[in-house]
């Protein structure tokens, strides 16, 4: 780059970082450079700063940086839309009906892979089915919409027309077998029965057409006697002949598809355009809760188009438990918690920005425990905003090779099989515990800034680097995991050369997140190419073996991960694919991933963690928890707390005390509570002693009175003389 361009580049980047996040600014500049090189037109840096908008997509901003031309300029980077299935699937056909024939459709193996492709910015949108008029709702996609923060930007009602496909030259009377997805076979059962064709279930409709074209058929099936039930688009993809169109038994077979993106389009919907809004919410388990929630809309004459309930996901259930605890609604008995909690998915016919709708949503938030707007979008296959602009660009695009607009793989697919190269800084008990899990599928190396841990690393088969080889340790890594205690975190980060961390993901795993997050941003604030992920894996090493009877769980490494929360915040992430791959390690270990900011984490977790570790350290003395032949659940839980605490260093506990402003107050409360408990015990003991003393005093007084009475009787001549005198006095006179 020439000096004149370099002089302009710095202020432009500064302006970009004030308008967007650093990672967005880099993406913007890279996109502008890529477009200019692909169009063989120079990038005008002088006009770039003036053309930076305060809104819109990065692609639009990069396009605006290019010089104007009298000719029609079309984008060389068309939008990519992910769909589930093989090329030629109904999802691909629906995508092309909605967005045009020139859209780049990317087939993925699963629905979640579509969500990931959009979240990682490898694709712009995902076109997924949400419900079928015959088969009902696709529940998996409802759950995925909760897990991934994507927005609904459009909908499309797709008419499903099944076709009978076979190789060229094969006649309908030659067909003995028909392959397709089980649902498609069921929808064409009468047609197949009438022709005497045997259905053969396979994994996919378009996949069946692919199997015929490649000759990979089940036993007994040949290309001459087998057909596939799929779309006419699949026939074009695989060079098959269509022997029948619309062979389904019911002509009311429609599938509703949703187009999902990373940003809303509600601001582009005008008041005259019919709109639809989708929300999801949960309600307390009280009488009339659903009636009150729906009344928020019906009282304002807002019409519904769909409502459905689904069991709550584990991560959302954890959120609801957190919220209940914050409101003071603590349940002492796990049996009091309902086994099933439900999410309600509601579609209503109104724009989210309408005053009436805003009042209804505000009213709903007062009634519900959790509310999320999934998107506000036009009805009936309309597109607006950046989606509409992209569709318009596609109309001017000339496609010379059909393979350019139909993809079955992404660059990250090859990366998925590549193991991550992970370096662990800090190899104490916590670092070793993480290394055991990370090294199962990935390459792990380690170093410890405090002491030599080479023997521990050698036993685990992990490469160990000394403090004098930091640059060599960092050279080939993808991810750096910091597992040092809080009190040593700042010194450790200051000793890591920023130049060696460029293009890498730095992950902190401290029990408190706000302090490490601020240190990382301060140390690497001028290095936006360094990704930062703040995490708190709520798992830990266990000093007891798996056969120990005094634990409520097995204590094995597998059970220590299963169901445990993993809290994380994507502080600054440019490489979403790598970040997702790292988080997948804990997802596959069956952890419950909970995304929240470091500040939210510390506000909800810090005090509880400190009190738990404080209790565990008070119980470390084995005399306080002696072995017993009868083990209660409460005793086993206390053993678990003491056991988990014994695996952590005192430095970790001190960091929880030093960097939690409430820790000292909690310690004082614990001391006051203990003193108050001692006073209550002393008062109870004194009361019981006084009661016994009073009983003894009353007994002594009674004995003294009895003794005095006996003495008086003895002085009067004895007890028997007195009784005889009384008897004599009572006799009648004979004379």
C-alpha cells in the first residue's frame, strides 16, 4: 500500500471502531478490499470514511466504498442461505421460491448446522421448516430458536409437490420400489399401493434421488426397478426423469418455512404492510396464567395465527431458577419444583413497533417469567430491508455455472475434523482437570507460570513448556486457556506477548469473570485481532475415587461434567467458527451452556460460590465429617462440598474473597450467624437447666412440707393414735 493510502487508512479504522465493534470494523474493511479486488476496481480510501453509515449491514457499507459507475453494478458476493438436506431438497426449492433462482443455497446435514452457519457468519440466512399442514410442527427447530439468537426476517408457505423420479429410459410399469423419506412415503401411500410399488424408507427425499443417480441402492433395488419420491428440482440436480407429478394423496400439503438472520427487519416494515410477530414466553404455575397472558393481546384486538407449547429447555430452566432465587422464591425441596415447565410460542398479526403491540408486550412481561421476541416480519413471502436489496441484486446476476449457486459444503467443514491446538496456562488441579477433557479430541500443551508441572504433564501425555519458552509455546496454538488463580491473573496476562497472541482465541476460566474480562480488554484493547472469551466452567476436580460412598455422585470425570453449568460471554469474537468449536467441547460433554455477561454472572453467582467454598473449607477437617454406616442425603451433600473444595487451591479461594466486594460482608454474616446460633444454643441449654432446677426446687419444697406434716403428726401422739381418736369421736352413743 502506498504512503498516501496508509495516511488515510489509520483515521478510517479509528472511525470504524467508534461506529462498530473492532471485529466488525475489520470485517468491513476486509469485505471492501475483497469486493474491490474481485471487481477489478480500485478501493477509494479517501471516500471510504465519508461513506461509512451508522446503520446497515457490513456488506452494504463495503459496497458503498466503491466508486460509482454508470453501468449496473451487481454484487460478486451474493447472499448465502443455509438449508437442511441434500441439493434438490424441498428446503432448497422453497429457498429459491422466496429469494430467487440465483441465490446461493448451501445444503447442511442437520438443522443445527444451519443455525451454526448463520451464527458463525458463514451464511447470511437459514431457511428452515417450522410446521407442516399434515405432519405438524418441527419441534427441533423451536428448541434451536431458543438456543441461537437469530431473528425471523421472512416466512414462506411452500406447496409440497411430490414427483416420481427414475433414471432415463425407465418406465413407470418397470418400477417395483420407491425410495424416499418416511413422511413422503406416507403422503403417497395410496398412489404407491395402486401401482403395487413397495416403499423403501431412506434418510432424505433428495438423498434418494442422489442414491439412484450414483447407483448406491439397498439390497434388491436396481436403477431399472427403483424410483425416488422427491422434488422436480432434485430431478434437475441428478439428471433423472420425472414419471409423475403431484403424486401425493392430499393436495393440501403445505410447509411453512422461516428465513432466519442475525438482525431484525422490523424497522423496514411500513404501516401499510401486513406484519406478523413471533414471541416465546414462559408462565408461572398458577391458575389462569395462560388466560391472563393471552388477554394482554385479546384486550387490544390483536389477532393470533398460532400458539403452541413445548417443554422448557435445560438452559432456559436454569435461567428461570436463577430469576426465582433473585426474587426470593427459593424452594428448599427439589420435589417442589415441577418436572415439566413449558414455553409458549405465539404468532400474532401485528408489527412489533406498533404502539398497541408494545403495550401488549409490556403487559405480557408483567405476567410472564421470560419473554423473547423471535422476530417481526412481513406476511405471505414478502421480504424487506437488506433481504429485499439482496434479492434485487440477484436478479441482475448472471450465473454461468449452476454449481456456483448450489453448495453442499462450507470452508469450515474441513476445519471441523481438524483438532484444535489448545494451550493451557496454569497447570494446577483445575488446569489438569480441564486438560483431561480437552485432550480427548484435541491437541493440548501446557505451561505453568508458578512452578514446574512437567511430571504431571508427562503422566497425562501432554507437552509441557517452561516459562522461558513462552513464544515457542504460543506459536502454533489456536486457543489459549488461562486457568491461573485470580490473584495471579493480571501478572500472567502481562507476561504474555500480545504479538504472539494475534489471530488466537484467549479464554479465561476464573470463578469470577468481571475482573479477568477488564484485564484482558485493557491488555489487548489495541489488538482487535485477539479474540476474548470469558467462561466459568462450574466443574472441578474430585479428590475422592469413584467408589467413595460419601458422595452423592460417582465422582468420575464423566459425571463431573454431565449436567453442570458452563457460563460464557463472547467478549470479542471475530472467528465465530473457532469459538463455536471450542464451546462444542463442553456441549458434547453434556454441560448446560448458559450465555450471560461477566457482570450478570458475578451478580448472580459470585456470592453463592464464595459461601459454598467457605462452607467447604470449614468442613475440610475430617473430624467434622467422620465415617458413618448410615448416610443421609444431607451428609452426602456436605461431603461433596468438602470434596470439591479440597481440589482447589487456597489462592483460588482468596481471589474469590479479594475480588468480590460482597465477600467480606458475607464472611461477617457467617460469623454473626454462627455467633447467633451459639447464643440460641446457649439460651436453649440455660432454659432446660433452669427448668430442671425449678423441678428439683419444687420437689425439695414438697418433701420439706411432707416432712413437717409428719413431724406434727408424731408430736400429737402418732399417726395411729390420731386415727383411733378420730374413729372414737365418730361412733354413735349406745346409751
